[in-house]
């Protein structure tokens, strides 16, 4: 189904019922498609531990940053403020 922006604004509840029934709604502006209104799929189940062993946190993970890197984060050039 295609509808213009104005029609989409004035009939959103009706369009949502169509989408909930499995239909896709394309919203157009000046006859050109600009958006697609589709139903949200069911949430996916997160699997804890799925990536175990894919990354190892380095020993120095929480060590202070080198001055030159810290200066880049702070927007300063090392040796100047």
C-alpha cells in the first residue's frame, strides 16, 4: 500500500492496523517513496556467553593513557594547553 505524507499523518492508526496485519506501507512525498512502515519483528533472545574466548582484555586495559593520546582526547597539543 502507498500513501502520501498527509494521508499517513491523518490515518496513522488505520495504517498501523494494516501493518500489524502483515502489510507494508510505503509513504511517499510528491509521488516519490520516502519511508517504509513495517511491523517490528519479535525480539531476539540474547545468548549469554556466546562470544566467550573471542576477546581477551589486555593486562594494561586500565593503565593511564600515554600523554600524546591523552592530549588528543583533550584537544590539546602535548606540551601546550
